[in-house]
């Protein structure tokens, strides 16, 4: 008798479907909203590749439709952070307001930035990693052409040195300003007299509001 070959167990891959239980459906809807946020809000800027001088393995960030910068070196960090955060916010897509909320793990230090998006059950949904030379995006939910440098620069605007940021944006013809009141700092990035982005930093959260792209989100510290 011939021995039957044992079939190798196929590795299950989670693929979202909207016909599952309400818990899975809710998780998928929230993840889809975040994916749409990354696809249409952070990266909805006009770019012309012919005019881009690329840094090695790095995409430029268009702060306005014309002015572009690259993420700063990790050694420019001022406030290191490591821990769980609640990532929540809203954005406009074709005149429709959309909200999103999801836990994530954030680590930012002199080695780089790591963002790990999580589901409500603590399962990894995607990661964005930056080491000063390249940005790597890994996720089945994020758009395949997503440029992680945009979210990295947003976080650098909050956690990196004000002096380093001011010099960085000045090279692109933009103005960076920081005002401090008590324990709260408010940073702005402006093009001439027009504010492009406002970053509010408090002991418990950071809030980033982009007036040009019409999105806003908050990272709130979650106690372990």
C-alpha cells in the first residue's frame, strides 16, 4: 500500500470581511477608516516626481503642494517616548466627515521611530518603522503605496527639538514657531502668514491638526 503524504497545514491569514460577527465587523470598519485616513488625508498632496530629488530610500513629505522636506535624523529628538497610546481623530473625504480610533504602541528615541497599530484585542494590524535612513511600512490594511514619512514627520513635529525643526523648515521656506504656556506647548508650521499645521503638546496627549489637508488626530497616553 502506498503511504499517503501528509498535507502541510496551511497558515491562516486574517482577511477582513464585513459579513462576520458585529465585533469583527466593528474592528474592520475602524481599521478601514484608518486606512482611508492614511490614503486620502495624510497623502492627498500634489506631487511631480520629475521635480523630486530623492534621498536614499526616502520619500519627501510635501508640507504644502510645493514645499517639501524629509524626516529629520533621529538624534534630533527632544522627548523620547515609549508606550501604548490611543490614536483617534477625524478627517474629511469628499465632503464627508469620518472618525477613527485605535490603540497603538509608539517608541521614539535616538535610534528612530516605531509605530505599531493594534486592534482592540491587541493584535498587530500594521507597523511603520523609521531608522533615519529609510521608512518601512508593513500592513495588509494600509494602502500599498502609502508613504510612512508623512506620519513620521508629524510625530517629529511633536517630539523633536524646536531648534532642529525651525532650521529644518527654514530651508524649505517655511516658518516654525513654538509657544509655551505652563505645561502645554503649541507649535505651528506656517507658509508666510498661513498656518499649515498646529501641534499641541501636553503631559497626557499630543494633538496634530493639519489645516491644509483637513485632518486632525490625537495620541493619548494609556497607563500600563
